[in-house]
């Protein structure tokens, strides 16, 4: 399933200055880049997971558990963004 996001640039291409679609596009809130958001969340997920592994080897089991929980939270955030917030 694809999302319904469209870029402001795509709406404005080929439009004249006083076109209602162009005016609406200029006034509308912009959406985020889904792929970039997911990419950044995955980087943070990996960093948390890796920190958990390092903490575990250092004998800091409590800290490792915190990092693993954080990693799971990032993983869940990725799932939500990939679905577009729709369950």
C-alpha cells in the first residue's frame, strides 16, 4: 500500500501564478520524507542495540537492559512510520 503524500514541488510544476492548486500548495503544511525518517530511526535503533551489547560485555546488565528497551522502542517507531500511523 502506498501513502497519499505528494510533494509541494510536484503540485506546483506546470501551474500558473494564480492557479488555486498552486496557492493551496504554497499554504499547505509540508510532509516529512518517510524514507529518511525510517533511515534515521534504524540508525538510532542499531546504536542502542550496539550499546546494549557493549554494556553486557562490560558487566553492566542493568544498563544493557535499558539500551535493549530503547532499541525496541525505535523498532516500534519504525513499524509505525512504515504503516503511516495506520494500524
